[in-house]
C-alpha cells in the first residue's frame, strides 16, 4: 500500500485553530490563501526572494511560500489579518499609513509582518549584518536607517517606497520603546 500524501493538520492562525487536510506539499502560503481565505498574505515570487508572503511563525519572520503547512502544525502563525486589535491598527500599521510606507500595497502585508519582527529582534539586542560592533558587551545597536534597511532587506517593494518604509519602522520602533519605558 502506498503511503498517504495528505494529512490532517491543525494550524493556529491569528489565535484561532483550524483543522484541515492538506497535501504534504502544500505550502503555508497556499493553505492560508486558498484553504483559510486569508488573502492578506501575498504570493509574489513563490521562491522566498521577495518577502511578500512574510508571516510570523512563533513570533519570528518566515516566508510562507517556503514553509510547508504540515511543518507549521502546533506553531502560532500570525498573518496581517491578525496584527490589528479589532478596529485599532497596530502602531506599525499606523506608521505605514501615516508615513505612506506603501504605494500599490501589494508588498505591505509582508513588510509590516517583517517590521514587527525587526522591532522585536532589535529590542532583544540581535545584531544584523549592518551592526558595526557585534560583541555582546557593546549592547544593542542603534536602530539607524542603515540597520532598518539591512533588517528589512528580505522584503522587496517594486514601487520603491523604501524611504517611507524605513521612516515607518523607525517611528514604530520609537513608539515601542516608549511603551516599554
């Protein structure tokens, strides 16, 4: 008897549990969009290079087009639909809106999910390739425009809204620091 090529999985998405049967080759992106009708996460390159499909997987960035749905079982998936608090936008979303950190909007959901992770990674003291001094005793690097650009480099914007995206991430990071302080 040939082994089954599909499995029932339970996905936790935006705080809700969904049980569905998926082919083992189904990506998380396709499960979200085609099976759960969560179409905010976009399909761009389908090769993990553009970042349009970025979601948070247990709070960390993941490109959903390269993540198999079966491998996401038991993990918390946050899509753009789960970022706002009801009708109140998350500060990152509000910063993107206020500073025009989007043009056509196609990449914006992935940009926002990535920005959320960038702010958390920076707050935790994680260095990036742009960090000048990565020694632990140096402390957290300043979240400069260069740091933001490097940390957001996995997300492409074909319209070229990068200046506004960097400004939006910086504003939201400053607000996050004020909230913690």
